[in-house]
């Protein structure tokens, strides 16, 4: 698939590619040059209020939590009081 560069240096993304990558107006694309190729990579931006989630420390804790879930090392409660009483006994 090809597209033409306009006088304003704009390029249209063919509909088939937009659909396949689920692109929508306002999405960002990072451009990378590899040799004589121009590669466009869709970029997912993370809101500042959510950046903590992607820190190494938080991801380490997420992996630990998932491991605990996978191995059954979790406890479920029917209500908050039950959870608080369980914690007080520990």
C-alpha cells in the first residue's frame, strides 16, 4: 500500500492499515528510520496519574501479586469487617 506526501508534508494512512491497527484520529505515531525505510509505530500514551503503575517497583509488586493469585496464596472476604477481623488476628 502506498500513500502520497502532500505539499504540507502530510501522509494518509490507508483504511486497511487503520482498521487493522485500530487507529483513530488523535492517536500518535512514532517514526523510526531503519536504513532506507520509514517505520511508523503507534504510540500509547500513559496519563501522568497512571505512570506509577509502569515503574519497576510497581511491576515487581504486580508480578508478586499475580504469582500469589496463581498459587492460591490469597484470601477472599465477604465484607470489609471480615477482612479487618482477619487482619487483627494476624
